[in-house]
C-alpha cells in the first residue's frame, strides 16, 4: 500500500546523478513488505468473514420465517 504512494527518486535535469538507496534498504523493505502483507491479509480475511456472517444472518432471517 505504501509502496504505491512512494515517489521514485530519479534525476530530471542534466548533470544530476541518480539517488542511491541506503545500504540497509533491502532488509527494511523486506520486513516492511512482510508486515504490510500480513496486515492486508488480516484485513481481507476479516472483511470476508464479516461478509460471510452477514450473508448467513440474512439467509437464516429469510428462511427462518
């Protein structure tokens, strides 16, 4: 999610050198990506569970009458 909002650092003018990432960037990004993946997976599972419960409640309400 935050990777999509991140702006790339590139050189736009002549004579400017491209920005180099810090040395610890790959480790930080891998742990950040793992945390982001876990949070998004939990969110998706939570929302799908709530939708499932809502559908079951409507089903029981409709056929329980």
